[in-house]
C-alpha cells in the first residue's frame, strides 16, 4: 500500500501541471478537480506513465527521490527548475 501511495502522489503531482486547449485554442488548467476524472482518462494515464521518465532524469543526474528529500531547504538544484 505504501508503494501505491507514493506512486499515486507522484502521479497527482504531474497531473497538476497539465494544461488542455479550450474552445479558442488557448491552453489552460484542466477544468474541475482531479476527483472528477476516472483512472482511464488519458491525462490520468499519462500522469502515471511519466513517472519513470522523471526517475530516469533524476538518476542521470546522480539523484534519487531520497537524495532530493535530504537536500537542505534553500539549496537549489540547477537542472531541476520550475519551468
């Protein structure tokens, strides 16, 4: 259950940053809340499938989730930007 919880939390973290096109062609946040979407919704499936790529990026830079967790507050990781 703990592994499932961690997987779900990572997927939810990715979900928050997806944007979709509106009728005018502009990108905006996904309408509604995440609880309104089933697990088979394509963006939900994408949020789960993107996790291995995030892990791979961390490993390529010599980091893992535990090492990131242990980084002191205020220390910047140059390759991990908000953009």
